[in-house]
């Protein structure tokens, strides 16, 4: 650990020496997401926005940078750090049938997705996803090859977050090829599949700066523990969870702290050595109308948490969509600009 030592001497020749250890920390990166994956450039202008979350399905033929998204390349080359959420959940493709395509001279045939997720009662149809067994059997390798080929042409490295929220996907169980799995069984299967995907990518040449994480909402302690085994965390570079205030009285400190406290209590030393990406955070205006005032408390909350024992929060990306939709938008963006111009963001 670096140390500063200061020695002083008075006119009589008497000396005194004092020393202090110090740790250099990089600023936390303040980030953003705009509803629908729209171009956020105008919203980010004039602010210290240095991080961005984006979402893609492996089913989509346009993964990196995405169809008609040249702005994503511009932001990345300007130094904005990308958190790219890549999902087995099926969306962005014309239909949910099998796909045949050629990547770098190799032709792949990928079967139709065989799993259903987010099986919330009363909601139909359940979303389709490529199954964990399909992944482990190598049937999705073509999807990964297509993503990698496009990624290599992107021009910069990103953090690849596998899945948006495994806890949301698995909360009501999953079904693959007609067989039902409980929440806990689905978590265990997902850990195997994520390990397979990370191993597949790391066995190949990746752009400099590539990192990996696994996505969770962080709302269930047992699920968070199950999906962050030491064996898996040894392959990953970041912890990740999302943080929303959706009820009156839910402070920024409390919402960011909840999952960190579970991490400190439950996870092993490898997991705790990883910095944290908050891929989504936000405040719901219906319960907390003054979103700007809530956002103003975020810098102090992050600074306090990073001064405590446990993993350091490295990025926080505001989710201007869904629960986090800024209303009014102008006031919310102004609050974000002010927050990201405040320590620990500078």
C-alpha cells in the first residue's frame, strides 16, 4: 500500500515524523440507459456520463453494435464504457424458429429456443429463451460465433453481462423441452451455462478490455448466493445488481446497500474482490415524485458504501425507462448531471 511520510524540523533542530497509508481509487463512472435502446447522445451532452448499458439477444442478427446504431460506436470510441447485456432470451429476430447462417466462412444451424422464462402467473405467453441444456450441448455455439465476429469489428472492448436478471427469469421456475425446473434448479443450470459461455469466449481472441459479469436484479438473497459461486466468480470480472426505489421512503443508500450487504455476508473472497457494476438504477415517480431530490442523494450513498467493507461500486447507470422513467425528464437529467459532477464521480 502506498504511504506518505512527512518530517518537520524546528529552529532548534527538533524533528517529528508522521506517516499515513493511502489508497488510490478511480472515480465511479456515472452512466445511463435510454428507453428502447434509443440514442442517448443528446441526453448525455454536457454531463460527466462515462458509462452506458445496452441490451441484445443472442437471437438477433445485429448484436454489435446493433442495427442502425452508429452512435454506439461513436460513444465507445469517445471513451464511454459499455455494459453490453447479452441474453439467451429470444427477441430482435424475425421469428423464434431455427436459424442457419454463415460466420467467417463457417455455416451454423441453431435450433429454435426450447426454454420458457419469466413464467409469472397470469401472463401469457411466457418469453422464450435458448435453453441451458442447448447451451451445454453446443447447440448455441453459432450464436456466440456471430456475436464474437461482430464484436471484433466494434473497435473497443466492453463488459459482457450475460443475462439481464436471472432472478427475474427464474422467479417462477423455467421449462425446457417440456420439463419444469424450480427457481433453485434454474439457478444451478444457469451457472453451468454462464460458465460454458464465458469459457467459450475466453478460449478465443477477444478485443482488449473485454470483461464479463452475470446479471441479476439482486432482489432475492438466496438466488444471489446461488448464482455467485466462487467457481463462477473466478471466471468473471465484476459483480452486478440493479437498484430501484419503488416505494415511498426507500432511500438511495438503502437500495444500493441491500444487495451489497448480502454479498459481504454470503459470498466468498473471490467474489468480494470484484468491483460492482450497477447496470440499472432508478426511482419511480409514482411513489417518489421528486426524482431529482432522490438522485441528488446518490453520490453520498455510493461514497459511503465504497468507504465500507466489501466490493467497491465502480459504475452506476441510470435506467431512464420503466420504473426509472424520468418525469419530468429535464429535471431528472439536470439532477444526473449535477450528481455525476460530484465525488465520487469526479
